C-alpha cells in the first residue's frame, strides 16, 4: 500500500530529497536513502521532528504529505490518524518508508536536540518498589546526555527485546559534566516480555545497551506554573521535569497529580519526598487511588486521575502548562479534560507510554 500526493520530482539514484515545512514558516531540507523511515532519518539529521512512541501508536509524528510518495508500514486505517486526516493526506512519519523526493508539512520544534547515541552500561541498582515497579539504574560506559522528560530504548546485551523507558533523573545543570548513571521506573506488565524478565531475579551487573535520547516533552517558559499528571510509572519523567524546572526558575510552582491503584502501590516515596523537601511549598502532591478498598482509612482522593482535575483544584488553567505521562488511554483522557478546563492545547505536553512489544 502506498500513499501519494502530487508528482515527485526526479530523485538521485538512491537518495531522496526531503523538504519539511514547519507550520511556523520554517523549512528543513535534507537527503535520505530511499526506503529509510522519514522520522528516523529526520532525527538522525538533528531535526526537531515531533515524535513520541516511534511505533505508530501515539500519533505525535503526524505529517501532511504535500507531494511525493511513502509506503506506510502500518495500515493507516488502524493508526491513530482520524479518517479526515487520512483523507487530507496525513501519514505517520515514524512508519513512512520514503519512496522518492518528498515535500511534507509537520509541526517542527526548535529545541536543541541532542544526538542519539548507543552506549553500553551495566545494572548498578535493581530495587523492587511497591506496586510491582523496579527502580533500575544503569551505570554507563560513556556519558549520556538527555533533556528532562526524554526517554531512551534499553535492551539486555545480546537480546532483541528493546523497550522504551523515561529517565527519572534531573539532567545535570553543567552540560560539560553529563550523567554517567541513569535511572528508570519499570512497571511489571503481566505477560510482558521485558518487564517479566527484569522482575525474575536481581539483574545487578547485567550488561545493557542504551539508545537515545528520544522524545520531546515540550518546552514552555520555565517560569510558567506546571500541572503534572502521572499515571503509575508516568511519574518518572515528571520527577525529571519538575526537578529541572525548580532549578531553572525561582518562582514556578507545580501541582503533581499522581494516580496509582491502592495505597500499597504507592512507590517512589523516597524520590518524591526528596523532591518535596527540595521544593519547599512550590510543589503540591495529590495522590489519587483508583482501587483502594472501600472502608480503608485512606483520607485522600479516590478515582481516576481525571477525577482530581476539577475547577477548584487551585490551578489557573488558563496559564498553566500541562505535563501528562502514563498509558495512552489515561493521557488522552487527561488531555481532553484539561482542554475542557481551559488549558491551551499548545501548552499540553504529553508522554504516552504505549506498548512496544508484540501483542
Ligand atoms: C515513550 C515511552 C516511554 C515509556 N516509558 C516507560 C516508563 O518510564 N516506565 C514504564 O514502566 N514503561 C514505560 N513505557 C512502556 C515500555 O516501553 C514497555 O512497553 C512496557 O514496559 C512493556 O514492555 P514489556 O516487554 O514488559 O511488555 P510487552 O511484551 O511489550 O507487552 C506488554 C503488554 O502489552 C501487550 N501489547 C504489546 N504490544 C502491543 C500492541 N502493539 N498493541 C496492543 N497490545 C500490545 C502485550 O500483550 C502485553 O500484555 C514507555 C513507552 C514509551 C513508548
Ligand atoms: S505514532 Fe509516530 S511517534 Fe508515535
């Protein structure tokens, strides 16, 4: 199956010329090999192309094909693109094999993207937390650079099972002294290939590969207040984002809404308490439980994270920046709720944890 728009101009033998028009009038032009994936090639060129999952599920990389031809690797009818978008010529850049010269339109960003690299590492900490979560730290053989809210793919050395996890550390302020150890919060998924393997036994000392960084968690003026909504291990990028913004701004305040199932599932107390201690009264934490048994002595809010997002939350929805991280359904529900409450959609930054394995 191919998607086509307009007539392609003649391409060199094995190279295709890509012209990306940003919605703000900016333009990027580069050459890639025929059959390469559009998003992968753009990221390799250091272009700030919108993306998140890179597996055709989140829809962040949607791109309008102005002219040229691509072969979608996923059936567009099963993709997150709406019918109107497909009819208007939209494709997913992460799943688009380039067949010839292209002109495309995408919402380019202007962040200083860090180059993607692959680094070897060993597990330096494997620690079980409540709620079927592992605090996994990797000591890297070379320094790694990332921005708050980004993620990388990791794999045990020699294994083909690669999965994406968000860094929870705050990137070092001094870019000349990059991190050599990075941490992730990994939730066990029943039947999940990587997470079940990780849970089987203490993996301290196991050799890994890390490839990244990927993802863009949006930027906004650092003095803007943040409303951060985390479902489960979606807390990882939130810890990184809030920690970094507290350092960069002396006035921004943050409300973190953290959703887990029951009180026994509240994990990362150590890291949350450290953040709260550093932040003084600038961070407010609201933990909300979706499956806490009725009749328990939990005095806090109950329900899904969206239940905490009420007009009287004490947040100025018209000026706040939203940072949403967790599974796809949760993030989409929160996105809709925040827009209803008056948050500017351009100020909503979402990190959707979509399954990357095979169902
Ligand atoms: C950008 C990003 C950041 C992430 N960050 C984190 C993080 O910080 N912490 C964290 O815990 N997780 C995170 N994830 C999710 C993580 O990458 C893994 O997908 C997750 O840990 C499951 O991996 P697994 O190998 O254990 O399960 P898998 O073997 O991948 O399967 C998990 C479950 O999903 C089902 N499944 C798998 N693929 C599909 C599919 N395509 N469609 C429908 N069902 C499917 C399987 O049947 C199984 O029940 C992130 C994902 C993305 C995309
Ligand atoms: S659908 Fe392409 S990055 Fe998620």
